[in-house]
C-alpha cells in the first residue's frame, strides 16, 4: 500500500513539474518576444553547443550578434541551464532516492533571459528604471563565499546586511583621484620589471613573445601591490603561488571544464562543492592569503602603524573606521575579503586581456602605432617618468584605449540584471519578478546601427570628445549606478603600460598569428588558447 502511494506521489510530482515546465517555456510567447527554438530540458543551451561544434570555439563571440540579426534587438533566450530545467532531472532524482522533499528544495522558480541591444531599453534597465533592476543576474555557482558579498555578485541586501550600495560607498574611496595618484606611484617598479623581461624576450627567438602571458604576470604584480600591498615578482618568477593558482582558477572556472559548475546550474545546492573543484581549491588558497592580509593590516592599524603609500585594503579599512565612528555599521571582515578578492580577479584578468588585444591591434595597424608612438614620445621623451597627470590626458592614447575595449570588450555578459519588481520596458514588454534582462556588450559594440564599420579598428572615432554619441551604445565597463567601480583604475593601468611599451618597442605581427581569434567563456572574452604572440623589436 505504501509503495503504491509513493508511486502515485511521484507520478503526480512528475506531471506537476512537466506542466510547470511547459508553462515556463510559453513565457517568451506570453511576453511577445521571439527567439531561437527551445529544447524542453536544455532551453537554448544546445543551440550554443551546436554553433561551437560546427564552427569552432572561435565562433562563440558571434552567437549573440547573429541572434540579434535574426530575431531583432530584443528577444527571449535561455543562455544557461535554468533552475526551471529541473523538471525531468528532479523527477528522476526522486525516483532513484524516493526523497520527494528534495524536489521542492531544489525547485527555485523561473529563470528566463530577455536579451536586448536596444539603446532605449538599455537606458531603462541600467539608468531610468534601475531601482527595479538593482540585483545582478543570479549565478548559482557564485552565490557562495567568496563571491557572495563581493560587488560582482551581491544584491540589494547582502548576507551580512550590507548591500551593493553600502559596499560600493566604501570601495569607491580606492578610486578617487587622490588615491589613484598614490597607487600610480606603485606602478613604476612593476613597469621596469616588465620592460626588462620584454627586452630580454625581444633579443631571443627573433623577438617572438606571448604578450598575453607577460601582461598577465605584470597585472598580477600590479594588482597585488596596489590592492593588497604584496610584492610578488610574478614577471620574474612564474612559479609564484599567486600566479600559478590564479591562472589555474581562470583556466578552470568554465562551464565546459567543471562538472560541479554544470551540476550547479541544474541543482544550485551543488554550489557548496565549489571549494573541492580545481578552481575552488586555487581560489580557497588565494582567498586564505587575502584574509590573512586583511587581519595583518587590521593589527597594524590597531598598533598605530600607517603605511606611507596605502593600498586598497588600507583605504577600505580606513573608510570602515570612519563608518564606525559616525555610527554606521562597518563592513564585516568577510565582506572586506570578498571585495578584496573581487578587486584582485577583476584587476588581473580584464586589464591584461585589454592590453594584449591593444598590442596585437597596434601590430596589425602600424599607422596607428606610429601616431601613438609620436604622441607618447612628444609628451615623455625617451626617459621621462610616465606620470599620472599627463598619461591620463593624452587624446590619441585615450582613443586607442576606448576603441580597443569597444572592439574587444574583455567582459561581455556581466551586464545581466534581475527584476525585483514587475516592470514594463520598451513600452510593451512586461518583465516579471525574477526574470533577467541581459545585454551582451560585444553585440552592442558590433552593431552597424551604433557604429560605422563596427568590426574595424578605428581609434579616430573617439577623438572628438573621447566619448560616443550615447553611453547606451558604449559600455565596456557597464553603465549606470552599478557600472564597474574600478574602470578608472583599469584605464590608468592600460595607459601607463601601453605608453611604456610603445616607447620602448616596435610591435610587429607574428607570421603565424595575423588574425585575432577570441572565445567567450562564461563572462569573459579571451584569446584562443590563452595566448597571443607578437614580435617585439627594440627601438634604436
């Protein structure tokens, strides 16, 4: 009798989930949107896999732009395995385990993306109706420590009470002009190391250099020094634990490479296995070092020790003390660590990628390289120190920077926002609570409606006033109140390094690498195989 009741209960559950899934898949049509055909279990994930299988991983950046051409500027798309896709898997899990209660525990409701490149809707989501879209898209694998309370993931309320707005008000002190000028003084040792290494490379193997690898080591040194107060020398010691484990983290935190990542997007409870994955072990080690650095800095401040050149942790702790003295709730230690980690990974990966792309583009466009070299040389000469005030004001350097991150934005899909209050956008599209609205940045930047010859490298398009006609069509660092808090730091680092490199070297194409091939993995757009070769020739 009990067995019969269990079978009836399981069958009822299966029917309920199937009907719920069917209704869920009708949501796109109910909202009046089009989109690619949807698989009952996998949504649109199989579509993405098919494109990559047929055309190769280098086709991955073209998926969203091609969908825009086919379905218009705004459409419905399930770009990840959503929590609703538990329909069949949960039923199977229940049949195997006879644990009906697990079904309700794992079932979290609708997860649906409205994808848009429409500038008017973008402006609504990120600016005019921002209050209804303050939370970032819920990424199950990142809803645990150390991402949970970092600005990359935290919502309007964090696990320790402080939401994104409170955290950002503390973190922003790092990126004031006064703080940036002090951090810029820390650049020069790392910059000298970079030039020494590149000079050595230019004298061997006909100058052929994996410039991406060198920039990654250099940005690791810079972000560690400026954000964490650590002197690592990764440029000269590629066996450094920070460097090797950071590369392990980024190489393995990909859906295609991590079984736990795949399981988590099906069943969010698997996110707690993150710490046992290859990328999770590397992350745990690095975050442990960060946590100890914060504790050490707290002990220094308690003893009255103040560093003459404060790094990001020093600035955060100082601002935190001000909050406490003014009667405001200070940030918890774990929140500070989460955001130190967010600064570390954001400052390491994205800037090195942008620098590598710019270096390749300058090699491919020698006329641009010549103009930039002339500007840098006329400003700093052969040996002058590259100072903050002057390097940030060079118009052509700024145009090269802006055009590089337009053509190849390192971060492409971190723009997802989750609706927290039912809203109408574009005058006709109803966005239910829990639905995500996402803007693929590269698809916006590659649109012929926004730019003439969008796939061409043309820094001159940014020369007039250094800005595009409308911010909703240019968003390498996002737009609105939750744009990238470290955008100015990334710009400062890019401009300083590029000025030093272009002053010292002529950059030429590698004969076997005349085209720039990229891939989109998770939110990032990286060079294929995580390497990018150019030829460096010392200037006489």
